[in-house]
């Protein structure tokens, strides 16, 4: 007779292949397990609501809403102009503008997809006018979007913290240096490209124009300052910082619309944020039931035994985990890994002496790279749709940026202080 656990895995695989939403596939698979095992069904509801009953998880809908409000208030245009002012004058400046603008916008939205949707067309058009090919411009635009998912307020990091019980504040601050490192690495790739091509720089701004751009950008640049400053100063918890970010985003929307926001736009913002937040909460609850079953079947211990049978060297164990997550990113979305895989791998990393904050940021960054890798990369597909370009025309130009991200992944994996230095300095560890 088939075991309950095998029945659950088969049900999960079948439901996923037939296109069921992940949360429903997990729940129905778990119900199959409880039915075959003869376990009481009330445990499903209990574990489901226990998974959602986490105070820090409230940061996710707030950060989503804050990002949408910033987009609606014209953040993208203001931050792009500010980035042009900072680095637009250097040779190949529009490439660096693309990188800086994505980093600034990521500090407001916490999402790679939002970055591409808000900035994508403007960035590619700007780069084309200065001499970059459309394919290279699209590849850079998609690649730079991964910074939005690793620097604060990174929504994936908040999810990882909530699911694994790791310090969200520590991981948010720990993501700053990796975000800066990947920006520098991609800037190096742009430098070697522009060195061989006739790429123009942007025209110089007058002092009056520059001052106006700075003043117009300051309110929008204040968003990352509110989030980080509040957490670092101890005024806010990450959840409270997310609520403050929503308040600031609403103020900016009111100011930009002169106190008369488009109610249709505002409605769409709330509906979109609410829908996404509801989907994430469903996933959180369902993954908690799934994790409970995995724990009861001692799957984490079995995986640890399998890996330790190969090697107990922490360097090799981390390499195996990185390779596994990179392969996962090729074929699967980031969310299943966060909800199913990371709760299994986190205890394994602690067992080999890796700090949970370090591992959380490392694993998140690894999965974020999967957003830009074919054939399944969500950011890659979004970019192709937004920019109206076939994926095959973009992918061939992405390898320098993928290698740059991979180099940063190896650096933060084996030099833990790149992640832990700031949280320790701020007293978050």
C-alpha cells in the first residue's frame, strides 16, 4: 500500500502539473496525506492559520502597497532623472543610470517585477538614444532589477524571515552590501562594453536644472531613509516601518496629484496590492501545513544525512546548496523555494555553523538570480512582455550580468562579513 507521504508527493506533483495555484496544490496534497495517514483534519486548519498568525508577515502587504503607491505618485520618472544627474555625464552614462535608477527604485518597491514594469521602457529608450543596442539595453534593464529584490525593503527577504523565523531586520540590513556589490559588478560589465563602443553620455545640466531635479527627488528618496532609518534607530520594527512607508507613499500620491488623486488609479492600487498580499498569505498558511508534514516525516533530517554522507565540509555543503538553488531557479519560481525548501535548508546551515542571517541573505540572493535565468525567470518574462521583445533576443546579451551576479553570490557565500558586518555594527545580531 502506498505511504501517506508518497501519496502527498504524487498529489502535489499532479496538481502542480495541471496548473493549480501553488497554495491550493500544497493544501490539497496535505489533505491527501492526512486522509491516507488517518490524521485528524482539524490539524490542517490549525497549522494553516498558525502559519499566517505571524506579526512580521504583516510587513509584506504594507511593503507591496507602499511600492504601488510610489509608482502611482510618479516615483519612477523622478528617480530616473536623479540617476541621470548623478552618473549620466560619464562615458556610457545611460548604462550606469539604469543601474543606479534600479537601485533607488528597489529601495522603494522591494520588487524586481515592479522595477521592470515602472522603469523598463524609459530605461531602454534612454539607452538606445545614447548608442546602446536595444537587446543589450533590455538585458541590462532586466538584470539590474534583481537589486530591487535584495536591498531593503526586499519583499523576498521579509518572506524568508517570516517563514524561517530569522531576524528580518538583520537580513534587510544585511542585504545592503550584496545589493551594492551586484550594482558595482554590473557597472564593471557595462564599462567593458562601452569601452569598445561609441556610446554617448547625457548632456550636462545647468545648476538650476540640477537643483530642481534634486529638490523634486528628495521626497521620493526619503522612502528608503524612512524604512532603514526607522529600523536602525530602533524607532520602528520592520513591520512598523512598512506601515510608515505606506503613510509616506500616500502623502506623496496626494501631493503629486495636488490633493485630487485619480480614484480609479487608487482603487487599482489597493486591489492589486490586496490581491498579491492575499496570495502570499495563502501561500504562507499552506506552506506551514506542508512544512509540518515534512517535519513529521523527518524529511529535513533525511536531507541533512544525505548531504553529510557526501561531505561535512561547510565550504562544499554551501556549494551544494548554491548549485541546488541555482538549478531550482532555472525551472521553478522563487516562492515555492522560500516556503518549502528554505525551512528545510536553514537548520542544515545552522548545523554546519553558518549564521542564519548570513544564510538567509545568501539563499535569497541565489533565488533572486533565478528571476533572470531562462527558461522560467519571472523577471525575464516580465521584461520581454513590457519591452515587447522575444526572450531569445535578450538572453544572449545577459551572460555578463549573470556572471557578475554569480561572482557576488560566491563572494557573499564565502565571506560572511559582507552580509553580517552592517547588522552587527547596528546591534541587530
